C-alpha cells in the first residue's frame, strides 16, 4: 500500500477520484498514528 501511495504522489486528484475511501483511510490512519506517537495530542483530540 505504501508503494502505491508513493507512486501516486500521496494522493493525486485522479487517484482520489478513483478511490476516495483511500484518502479517508489515510487521514484516519494518520490521525490515529499521530495520537500514538504524540500522546498529548491524542489526549487533547479525544478528550
């Protein structure tokens, strides 16, 4: 999946139009990952 993201430049307009849910999944994944990497941000976000 990472290779596909890199190949498409992290979310080109054409890629997002074909698979819009991938963009949403990346956004949710990035937000969740940020919460794990920076606990204070995660606490502030969820509380």
